[in-house]
């Protein structure tokens, strides 16, 4: 395994918190090979500042999720520049990507909680990523986060005993428990009804603001578009100027 | 508070296993079965080697003379008794016992069926066994046609110990000639002999008239205490003709064990049986761990997306392997103890849990679980965090 010391990864500290959380310059990405090769992202350029809540919307298949997985260091960058917390992701080694991922919280469409863990343990899986604190401290942090998302009384329940909205709240608590500087959310309201969806997103925004955590939320739920500080629209792999 | 306790994480491996109790139970049953199979096969193998020398170990001797043509206890050849008397010439030799050794047909006094039994013939005034009470029992053998019956012999020879204790006169036939059981001894059956009978050389020669009177199968030699049996054996080897083989007591035991180990397929068969248990266990553990990893692939991918290292996730699978090994071994060990007791009581073979075998089986089970875990880990590489969005 390639070993990269922690200091090769540029940490966002208070002094340089003005550095953009994400900076993208002419990023392109394609799927497939040869004749079936299809460009899903075409020369995207954008920037997300710390603490900013950006909503990315557009029809399905326009490349939103691909962009999200690229920013999340889950895919290799092919063309263009992609900086997360000032780290170039094009050609980044596995260890660097993993270090970056540790500082990114992810919230998925299908919550993706660990079935064999209770709500509290799921959240603690996020808190466990932070080194240097004792088990008890991390457990208390997990409880704190569950309380923050309003699930004080559901801590020892397993995911299949929770409602969709509750599961998504646990997922938010888990993502925030790792103290991320960037939160990536992919259709967080897809499985929720309108009232719950709005509640969950507002909660997400409030907690992210408290942590000065940037948020990039992909959605095509028109009811929550107003939650963001900034709205971006994508079509056919390009960002269209929003109005 | 120790730091490892403070730094501990959610015990993911344990929770992954225990939150699916049915699958865990199947896995443990499989590992346990493999463990029991290995315990039994290795136990039988070692028990066989030990059982083949039950009588050998009881002889009161420092050196043993046998014929070079003797292959094992079930095919002993005779050699001239003179060689044993010649051995007396060595200053360290204090006593000798010529022993005849052969298998003869014993008639069960109740069912009247016959069965081969090991008959030992010796001079009743000579020491034969280490057991100090034996010499007083042996006095009855001075009368003709009297035998001592091994009370640990298999039941097929008839309920002799019970009848004897009830005070009945037990007369039956050995090799077609009438004998009377005049006492009981405690020797134990072996793989070669299902039962044992001790009698005088005189009676022995009467039962087996074809045996030349000057020929014996075993010559026991006792040395002055403090003398080195190995060096005396070397001197005797040099001085005695080549028609006799000189062994120390340990070599005599080893000679018999070695026959069963190398000249028969028995050792191989039981080792193969244990190997099959190992392979079956490997397949079961691999199946369980592989499907466990496959089922949780999205969850492993989620953990990778959260920033957990591949190393950490591989560690989870490895820990599952270790947990399975330990949890499967404990019931296998307990069941092994019970089955050994059952085998002991029903076959009277000296099969017991010895710490070395317990360790070997544990090592095999651990190896089985860890190698299966290693193969199952390859599935983990398929966990693509980009796919879960």
C-alpha cells in the first residue's frame, strides 16, 4: 500500500478557510469505450466556498451524480482539474483519495445505513473516523448528533425499525459525526414525502451552517430548491447559467 | 483505562456475525463438524498407535530381545531361547524372562464361538509385568491348563470377568484344548489383539505343540538399576549372533508403533480422514464468509465512501474469520471430549484429548478460517463506492 503522510493532504484550518472547498476547472468525463463512448460531463467549471449550500439540479441522466462521485473522490478524474480542499484529484493516489473522503460527508438516496448496527452505532461509525478521542467520547458524540437530528428516543433501534425520514436523519447524523468540511447529498429527499423531505433538508442545512460545512446537494425535487444559497442547473453534461 | 480499550471502535465483525444468528449457527455447526472430524480421526490415529503398545508398555523389562523376522505384535517369529541366556553373561543383566507370544483361538464359554486371542506364556516364577500384584496372581499358573484372563478384553470373548467374580468355574477351550480361568489381570486390548490371556510356558506349549520348546518370541532383560540400557544394548548387539534383535524398552514400543504407522495404511487413512474434515471445513467457512461479504457489499462500499481504509475493511473480514474459528473450536473441543469418552468406553481404546492434538486442531481450524477469509476478501475488492450513488 502506498503510504502518504498526513501532511501531504492539505488540511483546511482556520487560516486558510477562505480556500474554496471545491474548485473545478474544465472537468470532463466519459463512460464507455470506442463507438459507445459517451461524454457525460463537458468542461465543467465551478466553485463551492466553505459554508456555502449549493443545490445542483437538472433532468436525470445529465451527469449530476457523476459529478458528485468525482468530487467525492470515488471516481478517477480523466480530464480537467478538480481540487477538493486544495488537493488536486486528477492522478491522486488511493491514500490521498481516502484521506479526502474522510473529510467529506456523504448522504445517499437510499440512506445506506449498516443493517447490523443500531442507529447509535451507525452514527458512531462516522465518529469513529476521527482519531484521538476515547470510545466513550465518540459514543457521546454519536448520541449528541442523534439528539440534534431529533432522534433521542430511537437510538437503539435498527434501521429496519425506523421510518424513511428517520433513516435519512440517522444518515445525516452519521455524515456530520465525522466532522466533514464538505457534505455531498444525492437526492436526499427521494424516498421521503414532501413534508418530511423539507424538514430533513432544512435540518441538514441548519446543521451544516453550524459546522461551517459546505454542502453540495443534487436533487430534482422542486420543493426544496429554495433551501440552497445558490442554485446550479445542469443539462447534457454542461452547467447552464442559472437565473 | 488501557489505551486499546479507549481507542476501540464499534466491534463490526462481531455485530456482522451475530446479527444473523441463523447463518452464524450454520457456520459454527460446519466448523464444529470439521473440528470433531479432525479430533476423531487424529484421536483414532494416535489412539491406534498407543493401543498397539498397551501390553508392550506393561512388561517389566529394560531390554527386549526379538527375532529379526518379527514385524509386529501380530506376526511375531521365534528365536532360540539360548540367546536370552547368553545375554546373562553381561555383568549389568540381573534377570531374564523368556516369553512365548502367539494368537490362539479362544472359545466363548457361553456362545461357543471362537475368536483369536493373544496368549502370553512365561515361567510363572519369573517377573513379567511391572504391576507388583501380578507375581502373586501368577502363582496359580504353576498348575497345568490354568490361565489368567484380561478383564479389559472385548466382550466377544464372553462375560468372563463377571462369571469369575460370581465364583463360577470357567472352563473353556483354547486352540481346541481345555483350560481353566484361574484369575483376572488388567492389560487392555490393542488394535492387534482384542483380548489377552496369560499362562505358563508349559501350558502354552501344550496348547501349541508345534512350537519348538527352545524357541521364544520375546526375551525380557532386566538390568542393574543405574546402568545405561542403551550402552548395554550396544554391547549385546555386538556379542550376540544376528538371529536376534536387541531393543531397549522404548525401542520396543517404537518398533510396534512404527509398524502401524508405516507398514499399514491405517495411519494414512486416518490422516486422510482428518484432511477431509479440514477441506470440508474450508469449504463451509469460505461459503459463509463469501456470502457474508457479498450480502454486505453495499455496506462495505458505504464505509469506503465514508473514508474507511481498505485495510480496515479487510481487518473486519479477518476478525470474522478469527471469531468463527474460536467460536467453532470450543464446541468441537467439548464434543471431542465426549466422543473420546464414548470411544473409550465402547472400544476400550486409549483415546484421550492430549494438549498437543487440541493445539493442532485449533491451529488447523484457525488456518481454515483465515485462509477462507483471505479468499473472501477478494470479493471485497469488488466493492465500488461509486456504484452506491
